[in-house]
C-alpha cells in the first residue's frame, strides 16, 4: 500500500469498515505492516505514538468489524497500544 497516496489509503480503509468483507483482510494486513514500518522508523516516542495512532487505529477498527475479533482492548476494557495490537494481529493472521 506504500504506492498509494496517504489520503487514498485512508479513505479506502475507512470505506472498507462499512462496506468491506473478509476478502479485504489480506489488504488490511498489508496496511498494518506499512503503518508499523512507518511508526517504527520514527526517532521519538511522541512521534511514534502519533504515527501509530494515525496509521493503525482505522485499519484495526476495520479488521475488528470485518472479522468480529477485536483485540484493541484488554480484558479489563482498557485501550491497548495500537502498535502492540497490530503486531499481535499480524502474528495471529500469519500464514502458517
């Protein structure tokens, strides 16, 4: 997804939350991978958190809606770090 302008990717993912199906899961995983790469390339914690929020929250919400699996909150209902959740989702969804 790095080939698309950020605004195209952002709107595609937002639209997928409402109209997407399970066929988009692989594409959304690619969006998460790209977002994680961008976040991890940041040199400060504040910037890393900002990029994680911007690049990971919408794809995670879309995946939760499409798959009915929502790991964004812990057992106590507290919001988890988007980067940690994205890594967990990518690990869980890896082809074995």
